[in-house]
């Protein structure tokens, strides 16, 4: 028995024409996943683009790199880097629940598929327009990080993209 689900840019949940796209399938839009207690994410990042730092709230994930290369950083809930290295096509990485992960594409771009251990896996972001930091008051950020109110305000408003960031002009890997 075969099973297909479209994941091109017209069906992307997140799309940045200069950065890439993220498409998710879960128990709501592919009902068999509810029975399997899984969800999946397909990511495509263009040259030097970045998938903002985020963590899985309710799932572990297995990431399989399907094309290209890039860099993945994984940080534990205690702030310890547990993985920080270049990855390439054919590699598999495990990201535990509540660990922050960041993905950056190399020059050829970066594509992956992630399988998550929850039929409705949810993420929370640390950067971008819908980030946790954006929701905190400026004074809380300034006091937490020991920075000025102006720096805290810039930190909150730094990126307008949602979660796939296009590379800045002149960026190098």
C-alpha cells in the first residue's frame, strides 16, 4: 500500500522565498499518523539560510538529512551544547524533547525530514516574529541578560521572519 502527501512550496506551513520552507504533517492532516502517534516535518533551506532556534515541546525527533549539507546545533535545557557539527546527506540526528535545535544550510542548501514522537508535535521558537523572547517585556529581558533596555528592545525586534531566516547580505558559512 502506498501513501503520498504533497510537501511542495504551495503546501508549506512556513515559506520564505529567500530562505526556504517547512512543511508539517500530523494526525490532523494525515489521520494515519494519529494512530501511529507520529508526525513529520520536511524542511528545505536555501543557500546559507537558517531555521530559527526552537525546541519540541511534546516530542523527540529523528532528523534524516536527505540532500545538501549544513550545520546543526543542539543545546540541552541546561544550556550545554550536546551537538554542534556539520551534517550531510544520509546522516541521522536525534533531538531529545525540550532541547533547542538550530539548523543552518551550507552553500548547496539543506533538506531533511524529521519524524516526531507525537501525532501533534508542537514547537516553541527562540527567535523571529513569533518567538518566546518577543513575548517577554523589555524590562524582563534587560534584567535577565544584564543588558540595556535599548539592547533588549533590539533583541525582541531583531527579525521579522517567522522561523526560516534568509541569509543576511554577505553572509558566509
